[in-house]
C-alpha cells in the first residue's frame, strides 16, 4: 500500500494526475464565478414601454392644452380695450402671456403624466429603482408626443398665444403689424411715413406725394434692415420731405432723424419682446417635461399600491 505522500512523489503518478488536478481547479473556478454572479435570469420578451398608456396620456395632455389655450386667449382678449388709455399695457400683456404659457404647460403635462402612470402595465419582479426610471421615462415620452401633437395640429392657436406679447409691443410702439402686402415692407409703418410728410401750416402736399412715400418706405426699410441710414439716403429723404411739406432743409433733416429713431426703437422693442417670449416658451417646455416625469412617477406608484 502506497501512501499519499509517496504517490505525490512518484514521477509516473505525478505525470498522470497533473491534467486531472488542472481540470478540477478550472471547474471549481467557473463554479465559484457563476455563484458570485447570482442565479441566471431570463430576458423578458415583453417591452418595458407601455405605448397605450403613453398615447392616452399624450392625448389627455393635448386636449387639456387646447382648453387652457382657449381660456388664456379669451382672458387676454378680454383685457385688451379698443379705447385709448384703457385696458392693460403692452408690458403687462407680455407678462400675462408668459405666465399663461407656463401654467398651461404645468397643468397639461401634470394631467397627462399622471394618466400615463396610472394606465401603464404593472411590472412584476422589477426593482423599485427600475420602476421609477420607467415611470419617469413614460412621462417624458408622453410629454414629447403631446408636444408634437399640439405643435402639428394646433400651431395657429399656439402661435397666436405666443406672439400676443410681440404683437402688443409692436402695436403700442408704432403700429407696424398692419402693412399692406403690396405697399411698404421691412416693418415700416404707413403711420411712420405719414409723420414725415405732414404739412406745416396751410401747405398742401404735391401731386407726387404717393410715389415719394413709397420710395421713402423702401429707403427706411433698408435702413431698418441694415441698422443704419447712409448719408446720401438721409440727404435724399430730407430733400423729399422738404419738397412735400414745405419745411426747411434743417427741419426736414431733423424730422427724418426723429422718425428713423422712433422706427428703430419700435423694431428693437418688438424684437426684444419676441426674444423674451421665446425664452419663456422654452422655459415652459422644460418645466412641462419635468412635471410630466414627476406626475408619471406618482401615478405609477399609486398604480402599484392598488393592484
């Protein structure tokens, strides 16, 4: 009988047992690594996205937006008066419009996200962190679908609401929104041109006043586009104004400079108003996306509490 120590020291037995020992160690390592990874899982064949709940929440959000847009538009129109000195100012109207856009996104996204969370399927055997992520993702997708739906089907109503502040600023500054399609261009108001050709005293305008006004509109339109009026154009305008109104050359140049300054101020005011409205609209969309995610997570949590 050969002892274990003798077997291990025997050259022939060591040669035979070496491959067997290596195989056993490899099997042990694989088994240990598999045990550390945990039990094997089977990939689910069902998608984690509940499109039915997403589309339902998006439709609800779009319908809520429509109702709120109509309500906000009605309130804004009610605050505008056709009489001078009454109604809200252009600044107040711009602020009211921005607040209305923010409230519309807040409420519509909240309702749509909550409906999405309550109507989604229940995920069994899923970690709570994964459930929270899926609910927030469902709310975000529902908000995105609702935004695209509202943008594509209700673009006219949304544009009128978002542009209310800009139109009010332009109308209050220089009434530049009612320009005939075949007349003056580049945001020059007929009223601004009329200011240049107002006669002094009993002087009557010449017969070529209409052609002079049209040419003046073209020159001023270019000046507003480029941001400056060349010296040659300024002199030419002053000559036309003096010829049509009977003013002296100095007074005509002064009237041209004052008129151009007012037009630039009106254009700059309208541009700033449009920029602010765009910023407020983007901020409202971000807030709406966040509210939709939170509401969907809340709705999904309540969905799991009431099987």
